[in-house]
């Protein structure tokens, strides 16, 4: 997923527009579409600020702070299946997760998993 434009770029855009550059010139120079420039201008005019918002989507069930615990669990039980990892995770007092969630997390962390029982 693409990242949000930085606050520095947003501020430079408004400085360029205040200096008299047209929206088309700002688009060519900074690479920010005219539609995005209008949305940011509307946000500022309504009393908002230029800071990027939170990205869409759900919060991860296995948080980044818990990734080290999961790495330790996989190191302790390298031959465990996804279901076994889910059960051990819940037994350790963490939030119960599905096998799909465990699979995505292990793939994101590039950790191996056993494919068969």
C-alpha cells in the first residue's frame, strides 16, 4: 500500500501555492495531483491540519510489540502446525487468532511453518 505524503511535502506545496505557483505548476514540480491539492486546501480551510491521517484497515491482532514473542514460540516449536501455534499463542495469554491470521503473520515475519500434520 502506498505511503501518505510527508508533512514536509504538504507544507512545501502550500508555500509554493502561496508564492503564486498555479496548481498545474505545483503538480509538475512536486508530483501531487490537483485533486489532492484541492482536498488539502479544503481541509485547511475547514480548520483542519495537514498531518497525514491513519491508514485504512484493521489493527493487527498480533501487534508489532508481540512479534518477538511469536519468534520465540516458533524457535521453541519449529515443527508445530498453524493450529498448534494458534493454540500455544492463546495458552500464552495472548489474543486468540485464526490459522489465517497466524499464517499471514508468519509469512510477514518470514518465519517457516510446518505444512502437514
